[in-house]
C-alpha cells in the first residue's frame, strides 16, 4: 500500500496532511554534522552510499516524516557532465571550468559519477517502511545552467541571464545537454527505488516572462514528457521557486503532477489560481520555523486551511535553515499531525 505522500501526489485529498521538509537532511541536525565531520566533507559523504543513506534516514528516524529525500546535491549533474566540483566551507559550491568562458563541447562527460547515487537510493528504499515515500530529485536545467555558466552561486544569476540573451543557441545547447543527463539520472533513481521525483528550479524567479517560458517551462516539460514515457506512474513535483504569477502557466504547460510553492505565494491565491485538483506542496516560510512560537502555529494553520479543498503536502517554501531549533520542527509536526480537514 502506498503511503499518504504518494497517494496525495496521485491526487487523493486526505484528511490528515502528509509532511516532509525540503533540506530535512542537513546541518540543523547534530547527527548530520557528526557524520559529515567523520567523512571529511560534503562530497565524501554523498559518495559513501552507506553514510549518505544514513543521512537521508536521520530525519525519518527523529521525526517520522512521511517522505525521505535522497541525500545528494543538484550539482552532481554538472559533475557528471565533466566539470570539477568542490564545496568550499562557508563559500558554497565551485564548478570549473565555467561555461562563461569555456565551450560545453570541451567538457568530457563522466557518467560513472552518477551510478554511486543509485546505490544510496536503493539502500534508503530498503530501510523505509511501506508508508514512507522515497523522493528522488534533480535540479531543473535553468538552475543547473546558472551554476555551470558562472561556476558558482550568485544573487541574481546575471552571467547565465546575459549569456542566454547574447548567445541563445549556445545557451540552448547547454540546456538541452542538461535535459538529457537529467532524464537518465532521474530514471536511474526511479529504477533504484525512488517513488516520486522533485525538480528544483531554485532560480526560476529572476527570469523575464519570455525567458521563463523558454528556459523554465520548455525544458521542464521536456523532462516530464521523457520521464512519463519511461515511468508513466511515477509522479513529478515541479518547484519553480519565485515563479509568482507564472505558476498557472507552469502548471498547465510542464505536465508536472504536483507544484511546490515558495513562501512568497499567498496560499489562498494559489488555491484559486492553480488547476483544480492539482496537488500542491508547501509553503510555510522557513524563517517562521526558525522563529517558532504562536505565529508558527497560526500560519501553519492558514496554509492547511487554504489548501483544504485540494491534495496538499505540507512543506516549507524553501529549505530548512541550518540554525532551526529542533524543538520548532517538533512543534510544527504536532500542528500538522493534529489538523484534520
Ligand atoms: O556543508 C554541507 O553540509 C553542505 C550543505 C548542503 C547540503 C546539506 C549542500 C551544499 N547540499 C546539501 C544537500 C542537498 N541539496 C539536498 C538533499 C538533502 C535534503 O534535501 O534533505 C538537496 C535536495 C539539495 C538541493 C540543492 N542544492 C539546491 C536546490 C534546493 C534549494 O535549496 O534551493 C541547490 C540550489 C543546491 C546547491 C547547493 N548545494 C549546497 C549549497 C550550499 C548550495 C547552494 C549554493 C548557493 O546558494 O548558490
């Protein structure tokens, strides 16, 4: 029997809402920090399948969330496409050579960098109970391209946005290459046991409307179409962070099975504006989870009430922050578990 998270993704409107939190495996957990220190770095942790599976399971053991997410990173795809990848303490990820000054064609793909991730998926799957759903994930092409082009994260993604205007054909080739690898990568995760997958488009919010259609909607639609051909029953969650008023078009045109909403979206607006019956996921402000207290409870209820008439998975609007107190996560779980439609 599939668990409540998977059933919700398949369109059931359950009286009790399933819950998981983006970035639920990570630095706010002391058991994560201990294992990361023992393995000596983030990539070492990701490529140790036993340790990475343990990290995926840590938040399930502690909190009993309805879903576990594979422990890996969206930047494993550029790494497999031949860029070097480092996670520098306090500075974030660094990729080289950067595609702002090196042609995509000069990269030598290293697909073996994906296979160890499937081992993690299989290990997590073997440990989960039948009611707990295993989520695979990848970055969406636009968000991945912003890192591949600039070689690092940025506030406004200007290198990639400028390249897309200056040389749309070269940029399209980068996007198409990412689409191809991502389809294989998600397919591999599904074959290894992932029951649903999420596409993270963390930087979708900085694009002008026509660019959003070309670099967010079109490549995500291509991924969904290709995945559906191979795995027709596996739900795909799209999370176009910052998409705002473009969400209804994204929902209609990508073919995703569910939409992740960030915290800037008014749940009442989304409940009315998105296609009826489409499952939604979100969208409490992660900073409310940091702050805790009565306001956390009030706003969690507001999210639950707003989505009462459609399938809804409770989540944050973005990843859980590293300084979030564990007691606040427990408080939120109590609120969501006690609520009935
Ligand atoms: O030092 C550490 O321990 C590294 C911190 C960390 C973690 C815990 C990074 C580096 N990645 C991850 C894991 C991760 N990343 C997961 C699996 C764990 C889980 O969700 O429980 C997932 C789904 C991601 C996805 C991810 N990585 C995104 C999309 C989601 C989002 O938060 O917007 C992005 C943009 C990244 C890139 C990345 N990886 C790591 C950092 C610090 C960043 C952000 C860099 C930047 O700000 O530009």
